[in-house]
C-alpha cells in the first residue's frame, strides 16, 4: 500500500543576546547550576519583566531574511502548564499575534538514497514567535537523583514553525540545515546543537494519497541532523505498521533514543486550549515601526540564496558548487577572499576549497574558522598555479607544507625547488632526446597505437623530475610525435 508522509518542524533557536529576554541576567553557557537564575526568570513576587530590544531585532532580522510578514503590533501571552523546570508555572510566549508571520525558505534537497537527483523546494514558514526558554532537568547523578538547573530559564528563543510541507526525512533534514545555516549567517544564533542553541521538534503523520491529514506525533528535542533522519524514518515505519495491522495512531509527544534507533511515547500531546493562553498583564504589546524595520534591514549581509545566484550567474559556478560554498558564512567569506587573488578562475578556487581544504579539515576534525591556512595564503598558492609557476602536483606539496608549517607559497616553492620548467626550448630539447632514444615506440605510436602517448609523457616528466609544464609538454610532444 502506498502512503504519503507529512512532516512539519518547530525549531527553537536560542537568540545570541548576552542577557535574558526579560531581565539582565547572563545567558552564557556552562555556568555553575542556578547561578544565573535571577528573580525575574523565576518570577519572585514583586518583579516585572522588561523586554530585551536585542531579541526583538534578531526576530526582525529573521523575518526579513525569509521574506516574512513582520507584525507592527504583537502580543506576549502566558502559556500555562506544569513542569519541574518551569518555576513560574507558565511560559511567556506569543500565540495569536506573533512578531513574525508567514514567509518562505527555499531549500536544496539531497535524496538520502537511490539515484534520485537533487532538487529545489520551497517550504512555507507559518510563524516565528519570541518566547522564553524553560530550565533544564539534569538526570542521574551518583545517587540517581534528578536536579533542576534554572540557568537557562528566561533565555530568549525564536520558535520557527513551518507548514507541513515536507514529505520525507531528506526534505526535513534539508530544511533544518538551511535554517541552521541562515540563523548563523545573519548572526542571530550560534547554532551550537550540542549546547541546545538549535533544537528541533518534528511533527510526523502518514496518510493514504488524497486522504485528510493523519494523526501526528511530535518527536521532541532533536539536536542532530543524523538523529532527525533516523527518528523520522523509524516513526514513519512505526505509524504505517500500526495502521496496516489494524491499530490507531494517537496524538502524542515522543522521544527518540539514538542508542536503540527507536521512538517512544512520553506523554499525550496537548492542544492549544490546554495551555489556557491569555495576554501577559505585565507586558505591553510590542510595537515595531517601519523605521525600525529598515534600520535592521540595513544590517543584513548578502543572504545565502542571493549569494548562490550571484556565484552561478556571475562566476559561472554550478548550482551544486554554489550551495556548498554558501553552506556557512565562514566558507563563503573564505572563498571570496581566495577569489580576490585569482578573480578570473572561480572554478579553481572552488575546487581547492571544496576538495583539498575541506578534506584536510575533515581529517583533522576542524571547521573553517580553525583552518591553519589563511584565505590569503591559499590565494597566493592558486596564483602560482594560474600563472604556470607550479604544477598541480607541486601545488599539493606546497599545500601540505603550508598546512603543517605555515609560510607563503612563494617561499615554499623557492625552498623546495618546485618551479615548473616553462622554457619551450628546454622542453623541446628534452622531448628530442626521448624520441631519439625510443625510435621503436615512436614507430608504434605513428602506426596507430595512440595509447603510447602516456608512455612518452611519463618519460618526459621523469626526465624533468616532474617540473616540466604539463600543458607545454603535451603540446610539444604531440607535435614532435606527429611531425
């Protein structure tokens, strides 16, 4: 039986402010438990929340970056529920009047299996609303006791809610990755998934083609793209098996166990009316003027989608290359600095960054910000490839030395004697000697054994100790052999 998969995401993005959304307490990660749980965050009697302007500006940035509607007037509400790490018994959030309304995000989808080709898809964003984070339950100390750390309580979040537009784990992962790139790109979130700065809740349901939406189950707090893909695949199969075996899927909040690769129900899923939302009486409506929006717009960098389009249209790169080079702002900045050294050879720059640089970073467990070779150093080396000073094999030796020891390309080339021989007279003399010493092979080549050309190239490169300019060598050798 054929089934359709329906997926929507709710992404909790921790905003990069130094202080909490309604108080001046620090948001720094890693402090001793409960040392940043101030009076406002735990709602001690007599305290009043004061909205953090920086959090609002980050929400506006996101709205602008996704072409979303930004509300001139939005309202904070109290979302009432009991949980041990929610000291107030309610969470200040937004409900019917969020700060950011409908928008879109275009994603590049790489199918996770099979021979399907990558494709582009636009996912609708329903809303993005500001809210405060809850605290954290810390399970399993030496005595098996659960503790409550309220340092995180009051940290500003932007919850980004999508429409149920995704129909596979591949699309959900691509959307989550695109969001992750975007919020880091525009500087509103550090994107650290291990520290909980970027957490995803995934709503999954299945239905027969053309049928109404099925009952959804929400997979909570996924902080890994790998786990997201595994959780969705397992949950989809579980729902299909349950229905086909005569069972019924009940709305629930579920957790994914990466050790077993399985999902399990945590609690029945609440609906909006269960939270008894009402406007927070301590906070005035948030009003955002057109002038404020334009001030924030002026601070936005060139966005990933615009940069990709420019790389394709102006630099002649493929859509795939452009998407890889804009996977992070650091990667794009590195590429553009390298490109400044060899502005007429974008493909050469792209190939080295996506190839040797990325591979070595992966081997060493580093990210682009930790690259031991600067963009200026790599650009200097690529200049020497472009002007024929060094061959590709010579460049790889320069790269290895630069990575391990530092230094400029020119200094390494000089110290290691890596300059190519580009003197056509010297190359001709070398070719003449090889042809004279291998008359029998020359005759075979001229009789139609074209594959022997590689044999002559190998002899010439060996004779030149690998320093002959390959392009010149090939041209001269071909002319001599066919003359």
